[in-house]
C-alpha cells in the first residue's frame, strides 16, 4: 500500500510527478475510494512542488468536509456554484473556440441527453469534480439539484462559445444571472480573512511549502515579491487585491530600474519571480479560503527567447584553462575551506558532470566507498 506522501511522487517509467494520498479507513465508505491519485502533469521538480501544494490543500479540504455530515445547499448557492463551471469553460475556450459546427453538435447531444434522462452520464463526473475541488460534502438532494443547475450552466457556455466561434464576442447577456459563489460559512471566514495580510499568507504557505520540499531560496524570492507588491498597493490586505492591481504592478516593474545595474528589471525576472510568486501565493490562499479568487491567474508576460550566440558549455580550450587554474591554485588570504572549494569544485564537476550547486552542498556523509569505488550521493537533504 502506498503511504500518504508529503512531496510529489515521480513515476518510474514516465518521469511525470503525481500526488498520492491514502484515504483514512473511516472515510472510505463516504469518499468511495481508498486512495487519491492525481497527475501533476509535469516532469519538472519545481513545477511539481508548486502543483503538489495546491492539490494537497484541495484534497485535505475534501477529506475535512467528509469528516462531517453532508450539508444542504440553498438555491442561490447552487446557481452560484454552477456559475463557476460556466466561467471556467468560457474563460478556457473563448480565445480559440474552434468551429461553430463543433458547438452546434454539442448542443444537439445535450438536447438528446436531456430528452433521454442521461444528464448524470453527461455531467455527473463534472459535478463530482467541482464538489471535490470546492471541498464540499452535500446531501443527495443538493447534488441532484446541482446536476440540473450545472447542466444548464454548461449548456449556456456551449451556446456562448458557439457565438464566439461565429465571430460574435459580445458579452453574454445572461452571464449576470450567476451570483458570486461563496463557500458555506464564508461570511464568518471573511471577517477573519480581513485581518489576514500578505505576510500571513506567505508564512502559512511556507509552512506547507517547506513540508513539501520547497527551498529557502524560493521562500526568500517570494518574500521579496510580497514586500514589493504591498509597497506598490499601499496596503497588505489579500482580499482587496484585484487582477487590475496585479497588471498595474507588472507594468510598474517593467519600468523599474535595478540600482545595482542601472538597467530596467528584465521581463523574465518579472514573469518567473514576481508573477509566479503571486500566482502561487494567491492560488494557495484561494485553496485555503482566504480569498475567493486568484487575481494573478491568467496574467502573464511575453518574454523574448534569448538569442544563443555560442554553444552551451565550455569549449575544450576553456575547460583546459579552468581546470589548469584549479590545479595550480595557490592559497592566499582566503580561508582553508574557500581555498579547497576553489580547487576541488571545478574538478568534481568535470569528473561527475554534476552542477556547481550540487557539489558545493556535499557533506562528509555524502561520500563513501563501495568496494573499490568512491561514490558521491547527491541528495536534497544536503
């Protein structure tokens, strides 16, 4: 049996990272499964860690909800929740909606499903996924009513996307029928959230991120983002942040000059540090019911690919020069530790093919002899 994991699991054959967690025995009858498995859809360790935190928070909410009796949703809550599906579908597909014929065919299939009483087969899995994402355990009557509301909302999205595919991008006149979705108990939580600032979000995110294996470097980078963003906003209330605030911050950063270099901040830094940090923190805050939405979601920055003027890596002459300098290095004012690092790191990298960062973190216990061969162990714990 696979135990609950506090970090992503890498599939040995595909190399893709997964989230896996065993469901407690007491909850299995209501949850209907013994284990949660979710592909994180990436082979990159850093991306997997970020996705892992979000999925873990979602699953914990779901399990917490099923630890209590199921709840009943009001009519307004059901329509608001179905609106989440409507907006997600439209936002995901409106940029490139494809052909009108595709959406017309979906309309016909939806009509057949309604006529034949097949809404459960068509939309049941979508409804269950929505409930799981929102961490809701609802009674049978609420789920049946939500199935009808969700099918209506998705049909509305299909009709709107058909118009988009035909070239009509006028706002959907009926989109305003969906109230704002607030999870049950949100009014009480909102009062508490108003007292939560961006620093609180960062520290609570880091508590989970550290357990998931995030590096101190990531925490320090996100700390800088929070400090700059709060200074730009003039406040530190995460519930008051809008997508327009994030866009304004991005634009301001593009004009900012680095005092050390005298140059403007690079778009790559803004995209990979500032925007990535805000997306991660607000994504976590949304998953933990601090904010209702992620204001940084969908906001990006185009970065021109840097032109490669030479081959990656050292030429033979450069490698020979570097290694010769390491061999002939004589100690001057530096400490013994720094001196030996200067001498040996380049040689170790050359012999092992490892990165500089992997070699400088080595500890005594990471080096051992197996038979007649000396072996280096590179581990994240170092």
